[in-house]
């Protein structure tokens, strides 16, 4: 078995921390999207309008951090606004 270098061991530790952080952020994003979609499905327009600003902000933050692609973020926001308008 090959000996691992110090830098490889450190890189592995960093990857584990980053993966956990990214997983938590992705979960937070999915929870936010699920909440507004649930409000839209229930035809609770007032609740959905209230959540829209915070969810859009959350989506933008995730795109900035590289959790999701910026085009994916734009698509999520566009679809939410379109559903709210209809």
C-alpha cells in the first residue's frame, strides 16, 4: 500500500469538511424550494408571495457559492415567479 503524503491527508480532510458544508447548503436550498412549492400547490398565494423574496435570495446565494450553476438558479427563480403569476 502506498504511503500517503501529508498534503494528500490534509486535502482529504478539507474535502470531507467542504462536502459536509455543501451538503448542508444544498439541503437548505431544497427545503426552501419545497416550502414555496407546497404553498403554490395549496393555492396559498399570500404565503408564497411572502416566501418568494427569501427563496430567491437563497437560490442566488447558492449560485454564488457554486452549490448550483447560475443558469440553474435563474431557471428555479423563473419557474417560481411564473407559477406565482399564473
